C-alpha cells in the first residue's frame, strides 16, 4: 500500500523545509528531489563509520568500502536491466555521462559528413556536448522539430535519418513538459540504419521502470539527485561491446593497469572510464535510494503524482491569462505562462508565498524558441507532495495574478 503521508514523513527537508519559519511548498523536484532520511543516513554512516578510498590500499576499511561501492554498481545494473555491472560507469551526473560518450565514442568515430540527430525539445546537456564534438570532427547536427503540442513524432525522426546518421541523442522524458518521447520506435529505426542511440533518462528513472536491455538502448544516462540520491553521482549505461571499443576519456589513477613513460595500459570496464577517486558515498547512497524506491508500490506512488499534476492542471487551466504549455496527462510536471507577464515575476510572487518552483528556460533554449517564449513557469510534483500543497500552489498563483 502506498501511504503518501507516511512517505512524506521520511523526508526531513519536506518537514523542515522552511526558511525563516516560512513553510515552503517544494514543487521543484524535476530540478532535484529531496532526499529520504534513509539516504541521508547512508551518507552519514559512510563518512562517520567507514570512509576509505576504494580500489586501493590494503586495509579492511578500504576492502569494505570497495565491496559496497561495487555492490552499488550491481544495484544500479539490476535497477535498469543492464546485463552486466561492467556496463555501469559512475559519473557526476547525466551531463558528464553524455560528455563522456561524446568525447570518447563520438569523437573517435565521427568523420566529416556524419550526422548527429537531436530533437528540438532536448535539454542543453543533450545538445551542447554533441555540438562540441561536431565542431571537433566536422560532423553535422540535424534537428528534429517539435510539434506545437510539445510532442515529438517518430515520422520526423525517420525523415531525419539517412545513411550519414551515426548518432541519435534523445530524451526519454522532457524536463519542461514531461512529454514521453517514442524512444522504442526511434531506437529500432536508428538501428535499422546502423546508428547508435543515447537516451537521456534524467527525468524518467525516478518515475518509471526502465529496462535498457528491453529498450535496446546503446547508451542510457541519468543523475542520482533527481531520484532521491545526492548530487555528484550519476550513471552512464553503455552496451558492453560499445564501451569496450571506446577509448579512455579522463586519465589518472585507477583507470590504468600499468603506467610507464614508454607505454601505459588501461583497465578493463568499467574502471577504464573512472579516473581518480570516485564519489563512493554518492554511489552507496544512490544504491540506497534505489532500494528505497524498489520497496515502494511504484505504480501507486506514480498514480499519486499524476493525480496531483492533474488537480493542478484542472484548476489552473480555467484561470484567465494562464496558458498551459504542452500539457501531458501522464506527466509529473505542469508548465505554464501568464499572458503578458515575465515568468520570473510570477516565480518571485510565488516564492514570497512559500511556493518553490522553477521559472526560466529550463536549459531548453531551442524548445523555448520553438514555443516563441523566453521562459515558462514549471511546477514539478513528487512522491512527497500533497493535495493541500497543490491547492496552496493554485491559490498562490491566483493571488499573484491579482497583484500583477
Ligand atoms: N537531461 C534532462 C532532461 C534534465 O532535466 C537534466 C537536468 O535538469 C539533465 C539532463 C542534466 O542533469 P544533471 O545536471 O544532473 O547532469
């Protein structure tokens, strides 16, 4: 059984989430989620009781830390349906994971005339690394247009594909509207023409079961902090055959087997991509977050989130001067603009009423340009939010409109 209040009680920042005694309604979980006590405890426990460097040293503390660090990798592999833990590379987050693929896989494989296909609604993290590598290699970026209802269509990806298409970079779920992209079909079509697909799962993993093997994704990336784990830890999943074929990226300790001034040799997967001391506590805490999520009735918790989003939509969509942008019934976010009012002014008035949400371009300039807006206001709902918070949010919006 999913009990929203019992789950909420596990999040200290939601309980105490006040500054200067003002109660804050946190509707910015798509930016980063709060952390349940069990995850905070995992970090505290690691630093207060263990704390050793991994994969080096010869004492018991380092052996224990290494064991937990590698167990965390196994937990991630199982969580996303990878066939081997070797396919899980720790990164600082989704952004770093995409940069790793761009600079290791793409930089060595792309040549002039090759094409990288990217949708118009992608987050900057899934655009800019590809622009950098396109510049370095002479490859070309091909944009797939977004439809006015903020959806992406398989046919448009299909029309963008040709014999030169080598990489397709696609988001699983949009951070602006919560749009699900047709990744299954796009992956299948890309494979038909021999292209590889990187899926940006930053906004998906907290909300749905992901099976990278069933999806047949070549690369899948996400960040821990958007799924109840700390900042500074993230994951690159890659098919083992691809990761094996890729050159090393960052150089340093741990990614080598032997260093000499004549010839340096590199570690096997996944160590070859993990130079230097990793975020051990972060990895362990991410595994804790995953185990915590796995113990929830995820279908029920998602239904709760969708109910909250739907309630906000139903109430706000009838308010004059509010235009909901690209509403998606199955999303955990709601994005809107107030006609004639700057999004930041709306957010400031909401903040003054204790409502924390995101206003701006959401790191999606091309999407904003396609929509013809400079920015929007986005409320994002999570497992710990309540119906009362949605109502407080809606009342605060209406009050803000009165002031504006
Ligand atoms: N992709 C999407 C869809 C996102 O929403 C974000 C963050 O907002 C990112 C990528 C980048 O994530 P991070 O900043 O954790 O690397």
